[in-house]
């Protein structure tokens, strides 16, 4: 190989403390170096031309530039050598500025060091190989998992950009948690008024294909080319035929079914449509309650259905969709408040969760928007909210703050005072967290204008007394014991990752934290990406957040997808791992450690199993290389031989 | 430091005079021995090999594929595969390498005289055949009709394309083939053994010489038997990992035969009497 | 055993650094940009991630005469590749504890976590480690020929 | 008998001391403190040879070092034009004369195999040739064969003098050294004073007794065809070789194994071409760059080893077996693969073969 | 002991219909040498032996000679294991090289196996042994003429002197009664301690002296059941080239460091590397130290639980102090 070495003086930045001429002269003694010189500003236009000139004149096959940090100008010089006809990976940069001239004033020592650094680069370069990107076509369809507001926003943004969107929602309707809310803080907007139109947009957008009542069964492939198996769960209703007329739900004899949408307040029918604005508005049979399935006969709905849409023989069906990117917006579940036995959640009928209370507030809810306590249907006179139920409590494994509870407590209390002006509202809180726009003002208004009584402290226990509840606790600011007789207690349950989040993560090969929230690629700089290329996060599945933040992240995820899809192919970075099959022993350790799921099994003709790198997925960290016992997998441009060459240049 | 009369491990220093990029992975090197006297006296037979040294990296065996009548250079075609070949590919004109040549046996050119000839070559396996082919062109009157079947994966993988016209105009039947269709390709498409069956040169008074990857050789041998070639009418070259090249180091044996000195050229008849360890 | 390309005077020792591209290499750049003065013994090899760091690179350097080996990467939880340094820290710590068993001073090997913004911390790490290596002196290296009498009978 | 010398046990080290002034004297010594094994080392003052049992490793390295420099090269860059590089090449270097003292007949007989390959082939190996010429063997008649020894089965024996220059016979109070050729004769005076007639007779008795000793069962020299016939019997090789772990011990401790590899080592502009022992038991030995391996598993590799020693070699060299029956491959084998049995059973009916 | 030998053969006889073959030990070329046996016919089960000469760890054959992965319709492989050997089997299952379902494991509680070279030093003339067994703290070797007795301390393999797992940790059938370990948990490996009592300089010299003998026959590697690279080991690889062919001390050191580091957190301390070394280098000692480090740092021992992942192949974000 013929190597040219260019030592940059960087004006005086390097030349002041490094004898660049001596370094260049020394370089001439190194193996394969046939040309070496120093130059005032190598990165300048004439500097680059000098390199290009030398490449042609001296038939150079590799270039070393000793200059600033490669983090600064590696890309510049790579382009320069490429213009002169070399492969851009036949270039190495020795950092003799940041790591040398700038950190010591000892010219002799610096010069010796610069010589070593150049020699290391030369030795490494002797093992460099031309590398070439490959181009993989992108399937410009996106899968959105989860039909809550975060997923809806992502789907709509993508669809409006002209992309084909596949949306998968576990429930029989989209809308998620937001659809259950009555109002939203801090503006007291009607939740369904702002969400409803978006849901309708999803239904009406031709670019969006919705799979409701479906779950992700399997995911294979990689960025640009995922293959997703979707399990369409049996609804026992042919949705192509169902018009959502609701006749079946009226006549269904099984009327005492758990009402999921209303959080178990009230009942529903075995065949039902969750709520009037459901999208899609289609009926679905709950086989756990349906008389035909439990008792073997009934079929009332089948007889009634004007379009003959009922299909008792229906089974789960797996369909496959091919997409190029995936947005995960699986949202959250609420903490199970019965864990706190001392509060009697799930035990005393009038101790309810905040989401249940939300349904009581809702005009579409079981009480028609009238606040009535579940036990006897009376309007409550005294209501106590308990904050941080399953938040900021390490003893129940939830040390994090759910972020939204303080705000929705204030909202619910404010609403309550509107509905029932005589009702006393008490809030037991730990700290009030209201950092958003107009948030703190909102809480303050609840306290000051609406007379909601806040006391700081933890409630110790709740017990019944007659038909009321005694709430015992302490006000830690005043340092006194507190006892409130209440008609209703609302537990402000916190957020936890949605049921099944871990299982889905494993299918997607993305990682999750100790609680099951999905890990973003970088907490600051890549908050929407995951470590699996082509999989993006939106909403609470990544961590607690409120509606605006979820919507914002939904749009951000959509923007990432759009950016990805703005090109027809993905150019792979050739600095990725590469498997030498004859040396691979098929131990699978690389597959185990790869943080990106970039390595998969490949079966050869003789039946042996070898590792195979998905170039588009590999991020080039080299963990596999360090782990591979026979070193069959090598990180291109940072191979063992290349690192060893640098080590050998210094030692031995 | 006694310079012994003859040290078979000591390569002759040589200079690279010309490099021809044959295919993306094959380069042909023309080298000249630095010792002019030795260069002038150098002679070899078609089929013989040489060991090329990149000092500091190692040695590797290649067939000498210049025409034996040329006395001014030695030529080797090198496919990039391992450590040595990779380094060879990085060399430039004027660079120094080591050469130990000629080594090994050669094609039985005398015995072939008066016969029709069939060459069947695949990929880099064309290199040894080319030497013999050029030799026959130089002595065209000694041989009957000559058919060459030469295949590679794609048009870019065919070496010596610049000579094809010359071969054809010198009275040879040249059949080119590639594995899969390729835009602009007007010759045949298909694996070498398939094309062999199509062309089906009669075994009458013919010697077949085949060289290529082991899997191709296996099927070509079968194909020739199908065409009713006798064992002694089939000649091939064998490849083995070699080190010393002079029959000492031990690794290239097939039973009692050492590929480096008893080969690389073997007739099918010989092979049948050797232990089945290919 | 030491390289002779740059004729090395006695007082300068050979420290090999393996730095991850994203954090510590950047940290060293930052230290340079801020002109934080550092000893000159260190020679840095850039690797993408400490997860790329095979402990054997360090072993190779130490056996073949390096006076010190310094590995540095992103702080745990801040790995550019999410988890590379979690693997690395286990591997490095195991190596560090093992080295003295074969007669290599554990002080000759160090790993640290320095982010791209922590120029000052980098300066401190380099200073401390270089001083430590100078205290230990040159790597005594291995005896290529064994004096039969200098034995240590164990078993 | 030709010339003789007598050395008492006490004088042995001083005799070796004298010799070591003129040449490298290789003697068997303990491999380490309280170790069972014995290896050959250059004589150092005060170190007495251990002659009571066979050494673990061989004096093979004296003529055929485990690693040896074949060439030294240096790239020299033209000061005017750095792309003009010439190569300075040095090959054979002068080697010191040497003596191997206290090896056994089987150890020395191995070099007869070497001679065929390194000296009498198409090309003469100048490195081996030089060492061969400059090295003498003072060989000890063997009185301690063990259960792994089988020198008599391969046409040798405990008193086999082939390949030796001096002959050592233990007698009362010391050793009688007898010269077997002129080279040996010249050294006798430096080794001790002339032996008495009594001593000579005593030594003769010892020698005769050893010569009559049969070490090993049966004759293993006539298996050329049996091997060929067994070559493709997969079950046979599977049964015989399953326990082999493919290490290189048997080849490295074998007096007749000579296979080597050649590799270059380089640092900056200087480097050397090394020849080092290789082993046909290693996968890499025949591995080709393409990935193809004609002997991909230990079954083919061990078969080749047996074939080489008992079939190919005698086929090629007038019936000469490339095995001297020292038994080291059996004794040192971590899993006790017994080559005697594998050879012997070549002639047995399929199904009767049992590996132990 | 005769009784166990018979029990072993009987047990395999019972299940042989389900087996492809049995790997055990039999008498080798003389009465002092046991050797691995591959038995494919039930009629040959009588060749099986069990005595203190059966030191070989047979588990390596499961990957290197056979292919004990799960395969449809394939019969099981019967294998005899001691306590230490069973850990190798577990480790191989852990790393998914073999499948538990393919194995029929006969576990043998073991009081220790003999280091033949130590025995030979004590009694070079020993031959024609009729029986050998352990009685209390002694090895009893009965020849035609007399019974020799040797203190176990003087004749056992080094690994056996510090054995903590005399009983197999995984088996289908236990042959004999479980034993009490010679060394209990928490006790430091005595030989590691012994070396660590010396200065840094002395330790280096110790290893120089020991490793100087290394002839690079690679037996330590090939015998190691966890050295799974085998044919593709980087010790011999030229691309990448980790190790040169030079034979200096640095190469020998680095060779053994490569072996040791590759086994960090994986070595099951079967001692095969050391037993097979023709030059009697205590190579297992390096791995013992690494195991001690891994135990202290990550509270892990290889080859105990088939479900766990070796610690250097996984991570824990929450761990502190490193």
C-alpha cells in the first residue's frame, strides 16, 4: 500500500507546540509511507486539493491526516479523498491537536507523541479495507401500535403526509384512556369534544387501516422492512356487515356484564359497543358473559341482527402486514389501588379510583354526569382525594412520580365544586407537582377560587362508620392529626406501563426499564427513537406524561418516520459488524448481547447455524466483536487487526 | 550468514512490472526477477507453480500463467481470499516481492501432441489453463481442434477478456458462460457442467483438462464420464494448502503423493489410485 | 521491548488509552479545546464503545510492554449504544482484579467514565493515572530467558 | 568395540562441563521442581542429566527447533524516493556444534526418518542439514522400557545404535562410553579415561542383554496394504479415534513427526520468516483459504497420521516405518489413544475392533 | 470401586434402548491408565469402569465429537459424570451447545481422582494394578504382590484437593451415595492463596518459569469442555492475528491469558487443562483466580444452574461499585 501522510500545522494551533516538519519526516520512515508533508491548514480548500493532488501524483492508496480531532473533520477528509478516487475508508486521522498540541507545551514530548499517533494511524490504515454502503429499499408504510391519543396523533400526522398507516388497537375501539375522561386540565376542555374528531379522522382517512380488537403477534425484519403478524381477536361479529345500529345490545339478555369502559361502575351487555362515539362503531361479543358461549344457547343477537353479522364460529385470525417503521404508543394502565389495603380500595364501595370518578363526572357515564356515590346513589357531601396512590412510593415498587395526578385531582375537585357547590372537597397531597403551562395557576385556582381544601400529609387509614367513611391522617404542615368524615374517597392512582408491555418489547427487540416503560435511545438527544432502528416511541409507554406531551411525542414520532421515509432507500453505514462464516461457531453469544437485535441466525445448506448481521440495523458498537470467542464477527473499520495494529505500534 | 549454494526456502527478489485488474477480486501480476541472469535463464513448463512472498505477511502458491515462450516476465493471477492475497492486491508497480519458482509438475504437453483438446475452466481455475492454452497457440500445428469452455459467476468475473478475440481468431472454439442472466450478455448462461453437456465435445482422440472450484470439478468429471471420456483422457489440477512447496513440510499430501511436488497436475487415472481424500 | 520509533527518554512512559468515540474521546477533545494541560505519556486509540473493548487488548498491551492501560467510556446509563459500558465495566473489573495474579500491578490498569463535556474530569483522570504510572515506573516486562534458579516452588 | 571411555557418576558433570565449552550440550533434566517430566536443556554448570527414565519431550528440537528463523528481511526505503523500496534478505545462519547426551535409541532413531525427508528428497533442507552435520548423539542404551514402549515392534530395540555417534552403557560406578564412528571417537578423550577390560566386558554383557530384550508385542511394520484397505471404513476410524481431543501432543513429542508451518513476523520495516512445528492433528493444518478442508475432522486427521507413519512412508521409502516405538504419543496422550492397537487392528475383521 | 462399576453398567443396561451410545471410562493400555470409552453395543457395557484413575472429563465430547443438540428422532447420549464434570455439562447447556433432553446422565459422587504423575514420582515402579480405590484419606493400590497406600494429599489431582462439588449437580441417576465436600463454600481456593502470598514480582517469575515450558501443543485448550471455538480458535488465526508464531515468553504468556480470559465466568474448574498438560504447567490456577474474582464481584459460579447466563455475557444496570 502506498500511504500519504499530511501533518497539519493548523496555523499555529499545532505548529506552536509540535514540530510538524519533524513529524512528517519521521513518517517517511514508516512502512508503506511514500509521501509525507506538513501543511498550514489541511482542512482548507487548498489543503484538501493538496491531498487530492498527491493521491494522483504519487498513486497513493491510503491517506493519514494528522490534525485536529476526527470528530471535527473526519467527514471532511473522507469526502476529499473520495473525490480523488479513493474509497473514503482508506483514510485515518491522527488527533495531534486536541490530544496533543493543546494539552502540553513541551514541544519535544508533543512531537514524539505526534509521531507515535501518526504511526498508530499508519499501522491501522495498513489494515483498512475499502468499504461500501449498500442500499436497502424502504417499505413506506408505518405501523402504529396503540390507538390512544398518542397513537392517533402519530397515525394522523403520518397519514396526512401521505403515508400508509396500519393501526393496531387492543380494545374494540380506539381512543384509549383519553376517551374515558370527562374534561382535561388545565383548560377544562371537554375530552371527547377534542378527541372525538381525531378519532373520526382516523376512521375516515383512506391512508389509515385500522385493526381494532387486535394485538401484535410477531415482529420480524428490520428498519425499512418489518413483517408484522397481527392477531385479530375473534369479535364474533362480522364487522364488514355490522352497521353499529345497536339493536343487539338492546336485546342481549346477558345484561350483567363487567363494563370495562366505565371501569366497572355499572354493567353492560355481553354484546356491546363500548360507547356511542366508539371508532369503529361495531359490536363485539364478550365470550365470558355471552349466554351462547357460557350456557350453549341463546343466539338472540343472531336472530335480531338486521345484517346477519353475528358469527359464533369466528376464531382468532393472524394477518401479516409489511411496514417500514413502527410507532409504539401502547400507553399505560392504572395502578391497582387495592394494594393499599388500609384504604379499602376495591373493598369499600365508596372508595373509588380517580378514573372511576372521571366516569361519574362524564355525561356519557353510568350516572349521566351526576355525581352519585356507588353504594347508595346519593350525592356526596364530603369527598376526599388521596394523591400518590402508586406513585413516589418505593414500598409498592413505584418510586417515580406519575406526573398527572396532582393536576387531575385539581381538575376533578374543581369540577365537583361546579356540579355540587355544597360539597366539601379535601385533597391529601405529598407535594404538588404542576410544572406545565398554566398548571400551577390552575391548582392555585382550585384552592383559592373553588375552596378545595388541601392538606399536606399522608392518610393513614380509612374505615367505615355508618354509611360514611372516616379518613384518618396527618397534616404535616400543621403537625396535627386529621380525621375527616367523607361520603366518597377518590384514590389518585398512578401510571404504570400497560399490561403486556414487556412481552411486546421482546417482540420488537426494544428494551424497557425496571418498571416496564420503554427505553428511548438517548434520554436527551434521541427521546423518540429506540435502540431498534425504525421503531419509535410515542406517549406514556415511554414514561408518564400528560396529554399535550403525548400528542407532542406522537407528532415527533411521525416526523421521525417521515424523515426516514423521505428517501427511497436506506444507505447502510458500512462500519458495521460482519461475520466470517467459516470461523463462526454458531454459539449465538453475539445475538445475545447485541443491543439492537441486529444479528440473527442463518442456516447454511449443511444445516449449520451461523450468525448473520442485518446491516441496516447494526449500529456499529462492536459489542459482538468483543464478545465473539473465535472473533468471527468483526466490526468493519475497527477490526481486531486494526486495533491490534495500533497496540502493536506502541508496544512490543 | 553463509549464503548456501542453494537454499530452496530463499525466494528470488522480483519487481512488479504490471498489474492487470481482471475481475473485482482477481488481479494479474507481471513480475520480473531482479537478477537479470536468472530471469533470462528462467524456464518452466505449463502447469508449474510458484510461491509468491510478501515479506512480513507470508507466502502463497500460484500457478505461473505467462506463456512459457515469454522470457521477459512471469505472470500470476491472484484472487483475493486470505492474508497474503489481500496484501498482494495492495501492492503497486515497482514493489518488491519474493518468488520461488518453478515448483511442481506440469501438463503432459508431449503426450497431448496430436490430440484434440478440451479445456473446461471455472473462475480463477482459468489461470493454469491459460498458460497451456497460450502454449498450444504458439505451437498450434502440434494439436488438433481446441475447445474451451470457460465460466464465471458474471461477465465481470471472467478474467482475460481482452484476449478472447485473439483466442477465437487463433482457431479455437471458445464457449463462454455465466451463472445467471446479465444485461448485455450475448454468450451462454448456465453452470459450467451444464454447458459442458450442451456442447458435448466428443471424446474421440481428445484430452480434457479441467480446473476450477472443487464443486465444479466434481460435476465436470462426472459430466466427462457421461460423455464417455476415459480416465486417462481427463486431466485436472489439485489445490491444497501448501507451505514449503518442496515436498517437506507435510501438509499437502494425498496419501503418498504431495501436491506440491507430485502435482498439481494429475490425470483422473492417477486420482483413482490415490486415497479418496480431496 | 518498547517501540523505538520515537526515541523515548527515560522519564516518559507508555500509556495506552482506549476511549469510546462518543463520550471519553469527546471528553479528551473538550479537555484539549479548553487547553487543560496534561502529561504527555498517553496515546489514545479510538473505539466506538467500551463494549468493543476486548480485555485482551489491554492484556496484549501490558504483556508487550505498555506501562499503563486506560479504558474510558460513557457513564453507565449514558452509553451511546445503551448498554455497551454495562458489559464493559464487568469485563474491565474482572481483568483489573486478575492482573496482579500473573504479576502485573493492578495500578497499571484503570477504567473510568468520562462524558464528552467533562474536559476537566478527563484532565484529572489523565493526571492521576499518569502520576500513578510514574510512581510504579516502567513496566518490568517479562524475562525472555528464565534463570532456572529463580524458582518459586509452590506445589 | 572401537574406542571407549569410562566416566564415574561423579565425573559426569565435569565431563559435560568440558564439552560444553566447545559445543552446546543438551542433556535431559527435570521440567521443573518436583515435576515428573523430563526435558532436554542446554547444559548449565552443576546440572546433572537425569537418565533414569525416558524424557517427556525430545531432543528433536536440537536438529529441528520448535521455532526457527528461515529468513530475515528488511525493507529499505530510498531516501530520495520513499516509494522505492528494496529488500535486504538474509537466510541461513551459522549454527553452533552440538551434542545430545543421554537420549535413548528411539529418540535418535527418529532422525533417520528426518534424513529421508530433509536430506534425501527432491530438495535438501539446508537448515536441517547443517544442524545434522554439526550434532553428535551420545545415546544411552535403554534399560527402562515401560508399558507404552514398543521399539521392537517397529524394527528397533533398546540397544539400537542407528543414528548414534557415541554409546552410553551404565556399568558399576558410572558409564562406559563407546564410540560408534570417527566423529564420536574424537570426543572420547574429552569424556573420560579409557575403560578397563573388565568394564568393557561388563558393558558388553549389558549391551547383549538389552539387545535380546523385546519391547512391545508383534510386528507393526507390515501394514501398508491393511491401512489402504481400511481407509474408507468410517466406523473403524470412528471407533478408534472418538476419544482423541485433536491436540498436538502426540506430534510434538514424536521423534519422527516433522511437519512444520512457515509464517512471517514483522515489526516496522524488519521481519523474519519462521518455521515452526505444526501438527497434522490441527484443523488449521489443511484448512484452505476458501474454507474447504480436505481433512475436516479428527477422524480424517488421525487416519492420515496412522497412514503417514505405517503406510505412506514405508510405501515411499522402501518399507521404512516412520515410527520408532518410543511410546510417547501413548504415554503423553491425555486420553491414552494407543496407536499400536489402532495399527494392529487394521488387519482385524470389522466388528472385532475395540478401542481402549 | 467394583460395586459402583457394576451399578454403572447395570444402570445403562436398563436404559440402553433409548441410547445412541454411552460415554464412560474403560481400562487403557495399562492398568494405571483409564481411557474414555464410547460404547455403542449393550454387550460392551462390561468394559465400563469407575475408579480413581477415571479423571477425564467426558463432557467435552458432547460438542466436539458428537452433536448433543436437540434433534428430532435422535436417541439420547449416555454419559458418566463426576461432580466437576457435571458442572461442565450444565455450562454447556447454559450456553446452548447441548440439550438436556439429548442426555442421559449417570452421576457419580467422587472422592477424588489420581494425578498419575504425582503417583509415579512416589512409586515409579508401580505397575500391574489389580484394584485401586480410596479408603479414608488414603489411596489403596492393590497389585499382584501387595497393597500400596498413599496419602490422598500426595496423589490426587490438584483440583480434587480443593473440590467443593464431589456430587454431580445434574444427573438422571446417581450412582452411589452423595458425599460431603472436602472444601466447603466460602473457603478460599488454597492454591490461589498460596501464590498470592508471594510478592507481585515473585508471582510473575513463577508464571514465567512455569509457562516457559509451554510447547503450544494446545492440549489445554482442546481438552477444555468450555473451549468451544476449537477449530476456529484465535490462537491459530492469522486474520485476525492475535498471536504470533514466535516462541518468546510474551507469546506464551499471552496465549495462556487468552485462554483464561475467554473462560472468565465460564470455567467450571474441571482441571482438564492442567491434567492434560504434558509439561505439567498449573494452567488451571489462572482460571481458579478468575473464578474467585467472578464469585466475589458478581456472585456467580459457572455450571451450577442451567437457566442462568454467564455474567460476562450479560449486565445489570443497577450494580454499583464497578
